[in-house]
């Protein structure tokens, strides 16, 4: 027999677990025996000490006391020595407990992944069998899609299991410093605890909550669906509250109600502002875990959303008119799993009356669910069949559908078109994108055609969703739509031509839609539009322009992306002067809007030609003079003749070189003369009506392509400008006519290599300056900024 046959079989996880368990039990018994021995010795020492104290009471009391103290100290030292091995045994027991739990977690991971891998194996077998049959090849594409989704779910399941094991381990608990573990680890699942609901803190919070009006209560309950300490953007809260009609949707009143509500919550310590570097005002807010537990209690009581026993929002909307789309962390409902296997136990166990009622409604066909119900169950994973039936009957009453954590928010077309009462449809991303953004994707946009029946929809967000190259024309039938959020829809290429039909639209966000190559002219028909972000200036025919946008009577905020070199910022001043209510403007030049390399180096090349010409002139003069002087000396002429000859020769050489240099200099200065002519012509064409420019309060220029500023960017035309920001680009200075001063109190200058100004000049030209941000501008000198490049006047006064 070979040596390899003599080797014992490898130990399984269960064998290792049993060995460690036996060792732990042995150590535990040794610990118990040691504790008993220590306790016995301690009692005996105490008894002996007491007898000695009784026998010596007739003697000197002081000597007896000293002896008693000495005996006590000696006994304590003896006990400490005996407890040291006991302490070491206790530490070993804890380590063994940790090892046992780790092996148990591995065993649980193995068991939890057995069924998903069996499902993947079944998917592969289905695909192979369909390929062998010609009549079933149409199902291959569908099966491949199912197979891919199942693989994604298994990968996510493995990641979640590993993260849960690392977070809950004792070895890593001391290292946890993330936002979700600091306080949440100490206070888990307070929601529903009787002791917590009777605590002083809960009573105090309840008193603050009852002191709010009905509108403020609903606004506060919106924080209850988000994870603990999650940062919630102010912009997102504005969208949601306008969609729920909790705040006014008419511009300045809307922002006033939003700020007042958030200020009230902060003052009552119901929420916390998230203050970040170089931000004067908070843009995000969060709630602590203990506050969130209180909010879940009141949200459940008011029927705002439905939650599970751990306080997490669920997708069941049968008991309320709001629902959250969350990633499924639990297995498929038992009754639905049995149904898919052909063993519908729940359906057979129902009462006859309920079966008859379902059959009368056409929901159950001979014991089988309709295709629509199967799709709805696969999306929301209802725990019971009767819950599915009840939800399907009231889907037209659903008012809010919010994608909290689902990666594939594809909705069945049949059910999407039945959401006639929906007001808030937030399918996109809501999280702050400081880290890695959550990927959201739809495989088919056919379900978006159901927009035609959503007459009450006020908020539609598709932010960050990939796979949407275009929007259906049914979008233009949303007659009550106020907010359309298409931010970061990276696959979006065009907007519907009839987008002007959205007469009540007030907010349109097209930012980060990098493939957008056409914006219809009907955009200027949106008479109620107040905020437009991501407007793209293109070379496409019949595309909307700045002149077209100037016809919008209510536009207050505009951000523009320039993707063409034909855009002239000076001529744009004529269009900007026509805007009636524009207060905030941002213009950013993209890669397609930057000038060519030869255009950008024209100034430097002309200067180089001038310097070369001067050097040639000097060298010609010196060489001619030296030659003439040498010749005259050899001929023996006098000093005066030598001087006259040298001067004459130098003059002749100078005249020849001057002709040559003048020609070069004239060629090199063509570009400079053209620029001067263009600047003079632009001054002649400056807008006479300056009302549109004078209303600007905030101006932000990004990646400005020229060294000289726009002709309209002067203090005389920007009387109300209080916030000026210039980030990146080639700008070298700011215009100042006749010593006029800027009224801006906030100035941000970032990544400007050519911009030149010192602190004294800045104080003279910006006398009202209160906040300066100077980041990576090497030619801005002597500014008293801190390490972050920030200077604030009120800090200096303190």
C-alpha cells in the first residue's frame, strides 16, 4: 500500500467545529474548577485571619491591626497569582468562540449558496436544451437574460454575506469607524421595542413631533425611509416635497418654504446639517439612528410607508399608497416558490369563498396566476398570495413609487400603464455621488410608454439610469409634470420634439447627458420653466439656441454646456441681455467647444516671430559696422573717415534689415490686428439693453477658452452680481472701466494658471469682498488664505 493511502481524509468544517467545541468545553471546566479552588482558599484564609484576630484582641490593638492587614495583603497576592492562569484560560475560550462562529458562518454561506447555484445549473441546462430544438430558439435570448440576472444576484448575495460576516465579527468591531456602525452598532433595531417607546427620549421626540403642523410632519417623515446617517441632498428633498405638493412650486416661495422647513427641523434637533469644506451653507442633511427609529414609529402609524420588523421599508403597498423599490435580501416567498415548482400549496389551502372571489375577478385562471400577476410578484415579492391580489386591485391608487436600492427598476408594461394616480415616480439614483455611484440600468424602455395614463404625475426622475437612448413621445402627455430629472442619463441622445407640451414644467435637468446631440426648439414654449440645467449649444440644425431660450419669461437659473467652436461669448451677451428674469448663469466649455491648438498658440507664435526679427536686426548692424571698421584701418585712413564709414555701413545694413524685419513683423501682427478690429467691432455691437445682464446675481465660468474676458463682463453691466466664480481655462485678467468697482462679495478662482492679480488690487476692485477661494492660481499673490485656499472676512474680524 502506498504512503498516500495511509493519509487520513481531510477534515471537514463540521469536524473542525467539533474539535474546537470539545477543547472549549474542557477549558471551561478547568476554569470552573480553578474558580472553586480559589474561592475555597480565600474562604479558609479569611476564617484563619478572623480566629487570629479574636485571640489577640487582649494584646496591643495596633499590633493586631497591622498583622491583620499583612495577612490580608498576602492572601490577595496569593489569589491574584492563582487567577492569572484563569484569566489566560478565559481569553483562550473567547478566541475559540470566535473560531467556532467563523466556521459556522462559512457553513451558513455554503448552505445559502447551494440553492442559487442549483438555479444557475438549471438555467444552463434550459439554454442548452433550447439550442437543440429549432422551435424553441426564440426562448434562448430570454433565458440568457434570466441567466445573467441570476448571476448578478448570486454575486451580490456572496458580497452581502462576506460583508455581513466581516461587520459582525468581534475581531473587526474595534476597527469600525464608518457612519453606519458608530451609533447603529450600539442601538440596533430600536423600532418596535416597548422599552424604547416608553423612554424619556422617545417622549421628548414625540412632543417635538406633535408641535409641528401637518405639512411639516409629512416632510419630516420622508427621512424615515433612508438608511441611518445617509446624506440626503437638499435638491432631492425639494423635488420630493414639490411632487407631494408639500411646498409651493412657484420659484422663490418654493425655496423659502424649503429653507424655513429645514431650518425648523435643525433648530429642533430633528435632523443634522452636513457641513463640508468650502461650503457656506449645507447642501445635505441626515438623521441619527435613534431619531430614525422614532420616525419609523410615526410613519408606520400614519401609513406613510410600510416597514418590516427591523424597520426597513418594504415594497408592499397594499396597506398604504406609497411604495419603495428595494433590492431583495430575502428568498422568494414560499408560496410563490411552490407555485413555480407546480406545487401551489397556498392556492390549495385557501378558503373556497376566496378562491371563488379570485376566479370571479379573473385573477386566478384554473388555479394559475395570470402573466401580469406573475410579473408583479417577481418585482415586489409579496409574502402572501392574498397580498398580491389586494395590491393588484389598488395599483391605480398608488401615489408614490420610490427606488431606494433596486438596480433594475424595469416595471411590467401592463402594471406601469395602470398607475393612473401616481404623483411621484422616482426611479433614478438619489444618493450623493461622493463615492462610487450605484449603477441603475433598464433593459427595455417599452414600459415607459405607460406615461400616457399618468395625468397626475408631478415628479419624474430617471437620474443615473443607463439604457435610455430616447424618451417616448408619450412623455409629452404629462400635463401636470412639474419636475423632470434626467441628470446623468449617459445614453440619452435626444429629447422629444413636442416637449413644449409640458406647459407646467418648472424644472428640467439635463446635466451630464454627454451623448445629447439635439435639443428641440420647442423648449422655448415652456412658459413656466424656471430652472434649466445642462442646456447644450450644438451645431445641429434646428437645435435650440440662447436666443430661443431668451423667450422663456420665467427662467431664473440656467447652466449651459458649449460643445462647438462657433460659439462666440461676446455675441452671446446680446442674447443674455434679452432674458427677463435670469439671475444665475453657468457656462462651461466642453472638449468640443475648446479652440484648436493652432488658434490657441497664435499669440505666442507672433511674439516669437517679433523677437527673432529683433535679434536679426542687431546681429546685422554689428557685423556691418565691424566689417567697415576693419577695411578702413587696413587702408590707413584717419579716425574721422573711419567713423563716418562705419556709420554709413551700419545705416545701410540697418535699412536693409529694417525692410526685412518690417515684412516679418507685418506678417506676424496680422492676427493681433484682426483681434483688435474684432474687439472694436464687438464694442460697436454691444447690447444697448442691459436689463438681462444687470439682473444676474451669480455667474460661473468654467474652462474659459480665451485669455481676455468677455466684453460684457464689466462692473458697469453687472451691478447686481454678488457671486463670481471662474474655474479653469486661460483667462488672464478682468476688465475694469474707469476704475469702477465690483459689487461681488463672493469670489471663487480655481485652476487659473494665467490669471494675474495681487491682494491689494483685489481689495481695491472688490471692496465688498467677504469670501475668497483661491485654489491653484500661482499668479494670484499675497492673499491671506488658509491651507484650503479660503479667506473669510468674518473670520479675520474675530
